[in-house]
């Protein structure tokens, strides 16, 4: 008996898409990492950065899979040197999102601003603040003064959309973030984000990965009620499948009540050696989760699920079967509005 693959623990046929019901115009993926790659990149290291000397073949594999699953435009976070060769090859299939970030905590603020200028010159449409708890020791908090200044500069240059990664799965506070003196509690992640929302009410904000909090639909709704310029994206396959399925009725109800506030995202990452089936598994799970009434196991191995339950199988995948009008907004219309395209 052959060993089951990470991306297909259930021998799922990803060509079985009879349960897909969306028939609208092409989907917009607001959150992905399509990059130039090189053969010496580390499988779990930073994505991309090879620039014109690298290869666009891995990106072609990922975008071909995206097209087969109905995705017509993908917004990528990537190093600035990767933008031009990818734009030249893939044209309007791609849009771009630039990070306001530093590599080291003691890097001068000007280093972040220079990189932002490169992104702006390359024609990005939004900026990103990656502020997961594990970035705290590099100074990557949402409301760092240099990030506030970066958002001001981006706004002055015409950018009107900011994406933020804040928070991580609840389960990570049982292992990765057990040292709350260093990382803070999950609740500690949100006051700096709220500060930014209050400082920049004229910008559209996208909180990645269901606001970093798909485990708690009531908390997601409270923030939407408080901040009318806040939106959530649906990215991160294993996390969303596991926690949205576990909270199916609450998340479904929230998305139906507030259909204008959610945007489709995948968080898929181009890697040099990943094959088509890897991407198939992720896109298949996303479309199955949001638009079908599927009931079964996720095909993708999930270490967090195993850690939480001690089980060797995979989490349930319970489709939300969102109504057609909600799907149109989540899959496309909300992105067009937020990006003012």
C-alpha cells in the first residue's frame, strides 16, 4: 500500500467538482504568494526573491491550477524584485501587495521606507503589515512608529487598502506561544490593530485569515460592528477548514448577515518543487468549504488537529453552502469595491 501524500490523506479525486455551485465571473484571490523561485530555496524559508534571474515556472504551475478552479486574478505578496518579471509573463492575472517590513529589529527605519518606495514604483495596489506574534522579537508589531509612518507614506502615494496579519490559531498558544511574557496572549494581539483602525479610518483594512480568529465568530462580528472599514479574508487552508468547519453555523450566519465584509483568499505559496496536485488540494478545499454542503474529512494532513485531538485522521470539512448572492460578493465583488477597481 503506497504512503498517503500530505495533500491527499483521503484519496480524494480533486477533479470531482460536481458540488461546486458558483457560476459567476472569475474569482479574485486577494491573498497569495506568487513569486519567482530558485532551486536553492529552503522549503520552509522566505518565499521568492530570485527576481529576473529566477524561474517563473513554479508560478505558472500555481496559476494554472488557480485558473482551473475559476480564479482569474491573484494578488501576491512577494519581494519587489519579483514583480516585473512576473508581470511581464502573467500580465493582468496578477496584482501585487507590498510589505511594510524590516528584516532585523535594529534595521534603520529608512530601510523599510526604501523597500516601500520600490513597491510603490512597481505599481502595488495595497500594502501589508505582517504582525504575527512570532514577529515581535523583530519589532514587527502592527503599530510600530515606523509602520505608522509607512502607512502614511503609502496613503500619500495613493494606496487605499492595508492588509494585516494579526493573531494566529488558538492552538498555537499551547505550543509555539506558550511563553506569553514574550508573545502575549491572543487577546493582546488586537489592541495595536484597533489603534491602527482608529488612526486610519479613511483606508480599507483587510484582516487576513478571518481576522486571525475564525475560532470566535462573536469576536469577529464585534470588530466588524465597531469598524465599518474593516474586512476579513478567508485565507489559510488548513486553519480555515479546521476551525470554520468546527464553527460552521456561527461563521455561516455571520457571512450571510455581513456579506459585504469578506473576501476570498487562499494564502497559497509558490515553491520551486511543489506540483500541480498540491495546489489542487488547497483550491479544492476552499471552494468546497465556502460554496458546497460537503460533509467529509479534509484531504490535507493537519498537525494542529492531531495535536489538539490526538487523532491520526484529518479534520472534518463541512461546507457552508453560502447563498449565490453572498458567494458573488465574497469571491469577487467585495475585492473590486475594497480595491476601488
